């Protein structure tokens, strides 16, 4: 991934599920100060930023539904929700 310069648009993944667009404000010693669309901002390392929305969406992990409940013995305290 090429480095970002101040003024570049980038995308970041929040909580491993939400992709947000941001603008790079400052780059200093491998840290990027970014500003969100709503005015908030944080400082992150370069590996958390993506150039396109598709790259950011592809990095979001998917949940395997088959592994959600184990098969076999069921505790009487395991309610059917």
C-alpha cells in the first residue's frame, strides 16, 4: 500500500464491520491523523487505511454461522434462543 498524503481520501474499518470515509490531515512518523465526514478525527497507523471502499470491505471478516453453536451435549441451562 502506498502512503497517503495530506488531503487524500481514505477508508477505515471500524469495529471490524463498518467502513467509513475519511480525509488524511497530517502524516508524521508513520502515524496518520484522519478527519471523518462528521468532523471527528483520530490518529492511526497506515495499515488501518485503505485506498478504496472495496478494499476496506474485503478486509472485514465474515462470521461462520456453522460454528456458532456446537453440536452434541446440550446443557439444561442452554436455552433455545
